[in-house]
C-alpha cells in the first residue's frame, strides 16, 4: 500500500467515525435544543451546524486526495510504500468499519437498556415513575435519547452485517477521486 493510499484510508475512517459521532450525539442535542427553544435564531444555528457537519464529512470522504496534497501528508518518508503484510486497503477498511460499528453498539447499549428498564417500570407502576419520586430519586424516561440510542444500535448492527458493502462504497469513492 502506498503512503497516499494509507492516508486516504485514515481520512475516510476518521470521516466515518466523525459521522457516527455527529449523527448520534451532536445533531440530536442541537435539534432537541432548537425544538424546545422556539426561537428562530436557535433553529437557524441548529440547521447551520447540521450543514457545516455535512459539508465537512463530504469534504473528508470525497476530498481525501486534496487534503493529502494540501497538508503534504505523503511527503518526507524514506520509503514509498507502507507494508502491512498481506492486508490490503479494502481489508483495513473492513476491519475499521467493524470496530467503529462495535463502538457504536457498545457506547449506546447501556443507555438503551437503562431506558428500557425505566420505560418498563413506568408502564408497570400504578402511579408511574412520578409516584415513586417521593421515596427514591428516579430518572424520567427520555424517549428522545431512547430512540437515538436504539437507532444507533440498529445502525451499528447494520454496519457490522454489511461491513463489506460499506467498505466497497468507501473504496469506490477512493478510486473515483484519484487525481
């Protein structure tokens, strides 16, 4: 694998990881705040932040070669190639996609289980969770974050089951953007 290919893979993996973080943590926070604020400026800032995040992700995925040229990442090395043994670029992409999807599942699974427990307790109790607040301090069920964590787990699962297709898509965008 050449140095340029290696940095191209690293940039695209960073973009994929940043996309998962943005989709499941930053954007829900911005939009829930914008919805609850009922102010035009807050909604404009939420939409602007969404557009900036999308633009940065597209720049990272489709402009990896331009970033490598701009930052001169492939210059200053003794050898032209980086050897990983029998691992090819597509194999590294597949491994990284599995790791990112696993992190997505592991990060959201405990919160999802906690919200399932709270929702179950709310449905079973006569008075709901609010009736128990006098004796104990309980959390309220946050259905918005509950849905976000469920979607995160689902997308992590889909990434693991379709890691080959995702890797091929990222690899294809690589070959289209070669200068």
